[in-house]
C-alpha cells in the first residue's frame, strides 16, 4: 500500500506499507541510494510494516522492497513498473 499526503511546505509524505509476514523488509530506492538499511519498514500493530519519507512534489521515484533473505519485490499499487537493467523490474511512483 502506498499513501501520499501533501505537506504545508509543498513536499509529499509518502508511506510505503506491506503486509507483515514475520520477516524484516526495507524500501530501497533512488532517493536512498538503493541502500537496504536506509529505510527499514517498522512492524505495526495492524499487521503491516511501514515507513514514511518526505519527497519533493513532482518527483518520479523508482523503488523496490527487499526482505531479510535478499528477495526483491515490487508494489502492485505503484504507478507503473519499468525494467531495472538486471532482468527484473522496479516500481515507479509519481509524487
């Protein structure tokens, strides 16, 4: 699930959320240098894991999720998918 919230300063708070399957998950993206440890999703009481980041309005963000086992997956609620140059895809989100 992806939620967008406009902020008073003109930026957008984007919340990335996935169902909690008992294993840590992180969002890796162009906004964090594709670093696995930059934005781990926190376990929530509602059965999900999520993290929120502030991004500039109008940005096109490329991202994926990765779990503790090194598996990557895309968000079905993203605005689109595109090839990532490694024989797979990454999600695209227009902020």
